[in-house]
C-alpha cells in the first residue's frame, strides 16, 4: 500500500511539470497563469505560429539534425574501427593506447575547452557546423570506444580465428563479421551520442556566434532574452526542441535506457 | 585451447588454431586504431595538456603577447577571488545535496520497481524520461514551476510556510532548489543502474532470509544493502561528476552569466573564458579537475572501506 502511494506521488512529481508545459503551449499567458494545472479549455495554436514564424527554431532544428547525424557517423566510424583493434591487439602498447583514449571519459569539458577554442579559432572552425561536429565527436569518442571495445572483447575468439583461417583480411573480418555482430552495442553507443550531441549547450555557446549556425539548446537559451517570462512561448520552444528525441524515446525506449546506462556505468 | 603462439613449423592446422595477430596482421590492426588515436590526440588530449600550460600565463586569448605568471593565477584563486569562492561553496553544497538525495532516492525507486510487472515497466519509462531532455528544457520547466509570482508550486509552498521566496535567486538556498531540479531530471536514470545491480542479487539469498524469518526491512538491510553497495558507489561517483558539470541547467535557470546564488564552478570557468581571461580560466579548470579527482578518490576510500568491512 505504502509502495503504491509512494510511486503514485513520484509519478505525479515527474508527470505534472511535464504536462503543465505541454498544455501550456496551447494556452494564452492569462490562461496559464489563471490555471497552470488545468486542462486547456480553448486550445490556441498562436504560440506555435509565433515560435515557428520567428524562424529561429526551424534553422536550429535543421542545424541540430545535421550536426547530430554527422557526429553519429564520424564518432561511430572512428570508434568501431578503434574498438576492433583494441579488442584484438594484446600487449602493453595496445593496453596503454586503449587506456589513453578511455581516460578521456574522466576529463570534464572544462579541462579542455579553453585551448580547444583557440585551436578551433586557428583552424577557422568557429561559427561552423563542421567545428561542432569535430568537437562533439571527439568528446563522445572515449565513451563510444569504451562501450564498443567492451562488447567486442566478449565475442568468441574462435570467430576471429576461423576468419583468419579462411584467409579473410582484417577489413573483411571487421565488415562482415564483427560489425554485424556488434549491433546491440552500436545501438547503445549511438543513442548515448545522440542524446549528448542533441542536448549539448557548452560547445555551441563557445564556438557559435552567428545566429544562422545555432543549434536547438543555444536557440532555446536565447529565448529567455527574447520572450522573457512569456512562458507559453518558452514552453512551445521546449516542446519543439524536445519532440524529436521524445518521439524516438517512445519507440526505442529500451535502447535509450541501455545507451544512457552504458554511459553512466563506466566504473 | 592455448593462448601461446605455436612454434614455427608445427602442423598448419595446429598453428592456425592458436593464431594471434602478428606481423602484418598486427600492423593492420594498428591502422584500424590510428584514425581515432590521431583525432583524439589532436582535438582532446593535447588541448587538455595545454590547459595546464595556459594556467601559468596571463593570456587574454587574442593579443600576441602574454607573460608567464607562474603560480600567480593559482594564488589569486586561493586568496582574493570572491566570485570563485562563492562558486566553489555553491558547487560543494549543490553536489553534496544531489549526491546524497539522488543516491538514496534512485535506490528507493529501484527497489519499488524491481519486479517486471506491466505497471513497473511503464513507471520506469516515465521516471527515466527527463534524462533525455536537454537541461535547458528542464530549466525552463522549473523556472515556471518555481516562479514566485505565477508558479503553480507557490501556493503549496506558501501553505507549508516556505512561500514568498525568490527561490532561484536567494543567496544560500538557491542551490538547494537547483539540486531539487537536478535530482528530478536524473534520479530515474540512476534508478535504472540500480535495477540492473539489484537483478544480479541471487534470489536464493532472499529465500534463505525468509526461511530464517527475516522481516522485509531485515532482508533489505542484510541482503540487498551490502550487495548493492558496489553499484551505489558507481551511482555516487557518477552523480558527483554529473553535478559538478551541471553547466546547462544553471545557465537555463540562472541566466548567462548566472546570478551569484546559482553560480557554480563550471559556469564560473566559462565566465572567466567569456571575459577573455584565458590564462585565469585555465587555472580555474585545473583546480576544478583536481577537486573532482580528490572527491572521487575520497568517496572510493571512505565508502570502499565500508564495503570491505561489510563483506568480512
């Protein structure tokens, strides 16, 4: 009984703020302030019209999609190949190289961001989506290598030996055997990178000043200056920026949980 | 099957059963690792090391010349930087509250939702959900909920005598509200980590305890708790680092730059960077990194010792 009450209360604590926001997007400011918890009585599309009509969020959505997709491709390409090598190579040097890359997981962004800014400025990668792709990829690389190497090491060695016996080149073994078998860990790593890249605020803040190059979190942050405390408009921004991942979560929930958990349990 | 390479000249079949990548095979494997190693070294490892170098300069980030100031920045941080001290105190308070609250709450949720019933699976999905939202989005949700004029929580807080405050702007207590938001967003994520750990505990232990007449609480205290402690340590360490880095949440709730009651180290370092104090911000980064390392090490020692005592 107490169990049910406790869970019920916590469910309300999580769900009510979310519902207030979703319902708030179809209310006027007056309606929201008068009855923040109430169901929308006369839903309006005006907030969506204003926010979408303003255009910034559409640009940001496009930029976020481009950056996130590229980050996934670049990071997974680099991480799967490296993991394949680390899972197979033995010896001190290989262990050291693996430890070197994985150590990146323990380093907070603050430890590298200032010189990174200088480097990207030098390379002309500020105010550029390519710059965001590069920096978010390198920040996601250690954890992706960690997840994928951990998985590839559990593959039976007979598999590699059989491939060697058949005269398969390492590339062939990688492409035709290891990669297809690694789909579960690939999915986990991909989801982790997706969430991290989609929600990243620090690097866009650091590298982007051109409004045309902003991604969703940066545009959303800018809304506080623009709409001040016009909450229905802020909420509309929140819903539009969160909808893609929220929808994906509904369908791929298992993978979201696996990916984010793999990201947190690094021991 | 042995892992030692077979001697040259042995029967082909015997050799190949024990092959390990050698010679050209080894080189090919290193080529697989090379792109990631180069990319990582150039864009992350070297900049991280450069931070230490920057930290002993007074470079402003754009002018051509700078001076080596040795430990000057560090001395300033330690002795006469009230902004840094404010952010440090806020960070420590915030992290302490989040670490304790989140480690305990997410364990409680995990215990309550351990069974794979339909309802439990649904609730787990709901509790996990905030973790996929951007912190800026979470911040806007709570900016409204905690708005002292129009927020829906105000009447509730007023009813219990906590009303009338400027929750997110009140010196000393603003970080507690920040902690509440952080826990709201991430307790469900760590609940999942605990559930994975709890499901590893062999059922026979509970059955044995039940046969011995242990109550529910006794079973939790003497079976669940000692066996879940290693997971708890992981959750604690992760939570600590995560709260130290709660940069986006603070900017979303406290503005950019954040008001002082919400300023934490992560935002302070960014503030120094934004003010073109590259050398100084780098020194703050080094202190920040050292602090995280120290706290993680202390946790491992303290909780780790409890662990071994419990096991013996």
